[in-house]
C-alpha cells in the first residue's frame, strides 16, 4: 500500500531527491570525519591507522588558556550581534512599511539590498578606507571637530564594535526581506479596526503589526541562537591583525590558524564538535523556553 502510494506520486517525491542528496553528501557523510577528534590524526596514516586517544583533545581544549580568551571574544561578539544586529532589520522593515510612495520605497530597498552582494573582501577594504587615520572620512570628521585621529583598527577596544556595525551595514537590508513578507501578510481589516478605535501609526505598529509578525521574529531568533558560536570566518579574518587579537580573535579564525596553518587537525575538530554541541543545547533550550512562554517554536 505504501509502495503504491509513493509510485503514484513519484513526481512529487523526485522533487525532494536533490535536497536529500545535498544533505547526505555535504552534511551527513562529512560527519564521519569527526572521528579524528578522538585520534592523534596523521595525514599519512589516515583515519584507519591513526592512534585512538579518546577525549585527550577535548581535555586539551579546556586546558589551553588562550581558548578561554577566544571563547570569550566569540561569545561577546555574538551577543552584541544578537542585541544590536537582530532588531535592526525588524525596525527597518517597520519603517519601510510606513512609506506610501512605492517608487521611493523600491529605490530605498534596492539601495539597502546592494551591500549583501558585496564580498567581505570588498567590505573589509571599504571599512579600512573609511577608518584610515590618514584619509578616512571618520578621522576627517574628528579633525574637523578638533579631535585627534584614531587608528581604529589597531585599537582593541574598538574592534568588536567595528565587526558588529559593519555586519549590520552589510546584511540589514537583505534581512528585511523576510520581515517585509511577513508584514505583507497582515490582515488590513485589523488596521481598519484599529483606526476606528482612534489608533495612530505608533499604536497600530505596537498593537497590530508586531503581534502579527511575532511568530516570524521568534523563529528567526531561535535559528540565530542555534548559530551562536558560528560567527563566520571571512568578516573577522579580513579585519583582524596582531594588535587586536586580544579582543578580536574568535573560534573560526582560531581553528584556521591552529588547524590548517598549524596542522592540528584533531584538536580543531574537537573545537568544531564543541561548537556544534553548544549550538544544539542552546537551540533546544531556547526552543523549549519559547514554546512554553510564547507558544511559538521551530518544532
């Protein structure tokens, strides 16, 4: 009975085949390589011949003092991105939703979408030029007001702010697409009812719009929490330099330098597993919390 049902709907089932193959080939098969986290992996001996050492690399992970510095940097930057970066596209989408002239609205949307299509190499170059102490516009403004120029990218206390702000600038426009789609689905009758009750634009936004898009906000926030330790390599590596490593080095750049350049494959694989376990715990915990207190969840 089950077989005949699948055969009768083979066209629909065949449509999911590319997606299933993608996850099997690129997500599940590479998981088998995680076994080297429990070995003293030797490239020439391979996985079969390398010695099994149990949890040695996980113990080393927590024994290295520099790992706690890297973990602290990763947590702080990720936290700042959630606090300041996650609400930014929601606010921008609410503002765009209030624009009534469609030509002007489309123009604004096109302009703010563009940075998403730039690589971090280009964005990193723009940030370096903007913050240059010799000709950067930021330091030119400081000079105009009689202040001394600052070499922002060599000062550790500014690095995290630069990472967060440049990330918001690049992705805020693109991230509004989902929220604008959610806003388009709000029932217009709710706005008319609010207007009849004397609600202004701010009251309608608070009482109608925000509750309507709250399921979308919660789901995206839960997904973001699941990637809490996964900040991405390119952005930080483009702007990182030895003078700001104390506050700017994160797990992804640490894995690149220690794992690939230092050839400590087993140790960095253990770090990757640690990241995945933390992400799993966070997303399961946040999902249960959201399900209990807001009624919205991703599963």
